[in-house]
């Protein structure tokens, strides 16, 4: 379980906000579920504006502006990274992490 896990001097909190706007006011990272696939472009734009990292496992989400798209490849977790979206949100990942991405946009 991740709830309460310490990351540096902070503790991880998992929340389930009622709206995208509410999520971006209280989060540093937002996971966009498949149930929100129809709104993915708007959510990605909110993330860029709010400086919040967006993460999803919806196919094609990184090409639509989500910063990190997760998927399974050969029984391993892989990801695509949208560097343009992250840069717009003033979020950066280390070059070592970016090199692990299967695709960078």
C-alpha cells in the first residue's frame, strides 16, 4: 500500500477528488483513468496550466498531452513521455529517466 509512504520529507496521500478542477488544486500528480478518456485532452491541459504531473494508462494519452503514459510491454512496465507538456508545466525528469521512455514527444 502506498498511502502514508514517506517520500523525502513528505508522506504520500491518495485522494479521489470529485472533479478535475478540485484534483489540480490539491495534487502534485494526477492519474487519469480510462473512465476519463473522453476528457483526456482537457485534463492534460489543466495539468500543464497547474504545474501538475499527469499520468495515465489510456492508450495514446501521451500523444494527447498527458506527461506519462504507462503500459505493459513484454510483461514489463514501459512508458512514453511527453516532454513538451512537462516543460509547459515546469516539470522536469532526469535525463536518465527520459532515456528509459519508449517514446518521447
